[in-house]
C-alpha cells in the first residue's frame, strides 16, 4: 500500500505539472479577451512558467539530494499549489505571470525529487515500471489537457485550469506526508559533489541534446497550434483538434516498453525522431486545413512517446543513486530550456497584429531541428560502437 501511495502521489503532481502546459495553451485566447492582453504578450503566460521551471531545476535536484526526496517533493507541491490559487484569482496579466512564476518554482522542486522518491522507495525489480508510470502520467496529461482545458474554458472559465490543481495537490500531500522525514545532518554533510555526476557525462550530454531538441519542437508546436486552432474555433473544438496528437503520445508511451523488448533502444529513439520529423513536414504542407494539421500532428505525439521514456530510463539507469535528484534536475532543466527556446522561436513567427501563425515555416523549422537531432543520435551511436 505504501508503494502504491508513493506512485499515486508522484504521478499525480507530475500530471498536474504537465497539465498546466497543455491546458494553458488552449486557454490563451480566453485569457487574452478577459485580461485584455496584446497577442504579442500571450507567449509570456507560457514562457514565465517554463523559464522558472528550467532555470531552477538544477537547484531543485540539489535540494532533493540534500534534504531528502520526500520532504523536497512536499515543499514543491505546496509551492505549486499556492501558485495555482494565485492564478485562479489573478485580476491582471502581471499577477497571472507572478502566479505562473510561483508554479514554475514548485514544479522545479517537484520533478527531480519525484524521480528520486521512486528511486529510493521502489524495489529494484519494480523501479522500471514505476518510472514508466511516472512518464506515462505526463502523457495522460498531454492527452487530456487540451480537451479538459477546452471544457473548463468553455463551461466554467479559464481560471478553472488553475482551480483543478488544488484538491489534487492536497491529495498527493496526504499520501506522501508519512514518508517526509528530512535527512539527518550527517546525510546532508555527506552530499555528493556534481563532480561524481561527470562520470556519466557522455550519457548525459547525449540525453540532454536529444531531449532538448524534442522539447523545443514539442513545446514550440504546442504553442503554435494553440494560436492556429484558436483563431476561428471555440475552446472545446481547439481541445478536440489537439486530442489525436495527445492520444498518440499516450499510446506510444504505453507501448514503448514492449517495443524496447524487441528492438534496440537506439532503434526506438531513431523511430521516435523520424516520426516527429515526418509529422513536422506534413504540418508544413497541410497548414490550410485544421483537420489535416491535426492528423499530421499524430506523428509528433507518437514520436515523443517513444523517444522520451527511452532516453529518460537509460539516463536514470546510468546515474549514481546518490545524485539521481541532481541528474534528473539537470536533464529536465535542459529539456525545459529547449522548450523555452522552441516557444520563443515560434512566437517570433506569430503575426501579432492578427494572431496568425505561419505553420509552413514553423513545421519546416521543427523538421530541421529534428534532422539535427537524428544526426546527433547517429553520431553518438557510432561513437558507442567504436568504444
């Protein structure tokens, strides 16, 4: 029962952290209207959260390794919950951005500490399955986020995307609270140097490079599609248009374990990157039709669900258990920075005066980034074979 509670608590908060990316993209048009936000400033609603998340992840991982994973996770969850309450009641863009900043701080502590909680508390034979469930929780959020966000915006308010976080955060706190004793001073003083983490440098730099490229494409395209779909459609329709892409991501995440059992991990990552590249090209070609774009985006989601769990599992397997928080924090930080860069590039392609996105240019830019990712992947595999 304790193990089940640990998995539920960590997966719940991970789900919320991912929901707050996908649901906000759907709500952008409603936020713009109610708070009277210029289109050119809308990207900050996404960016402030992502920047705070990315910049502080390394510090969040260090806090987890020093204080203990469970207490760090609880602190991060509380901060994330406070940010959600602030967002639900924000009367202006400035206060909404502040709430997103607070949420980003909480997320930066939660993500690395959650993986450390699983690494510390799960038996070795169950760890891989627990990590897969943790990764899948984000895929569920990505799958349900646009539709759930659309329903909340349409029938409640865009503020509902923040309100929904609060009871779930409280539930996670209750489940994990009994295991939240802070590490003793001796353990804190015996903290592991980042120097030890450099022993796995080759694995880390490869994982960070591929993960960063995938995040740049994924977050950038999510932002672009949020604006593109929302130009003439209701929030519910926007959510429905996102749904095929998100479901495909969830499906591939569920299947990735079976696929990895049959083919090499390098082939799984290659397949994931190739699917995303093809999807980006098809989006660039089919930009005149909402339905065609939505169908093309299925390949993007499917590729993410194959590549990211595989890269994450390999990285955590290579990491020293004493610095798993720091390792996962650094990895996620670089992924988030990739996402920030992707949204920034996409935002530059938005016609601020009319709220239009050049999906042709966006799709080809993403395809170029993924082609670079495939080159990096093949080069890393070649070096590994040479020993």
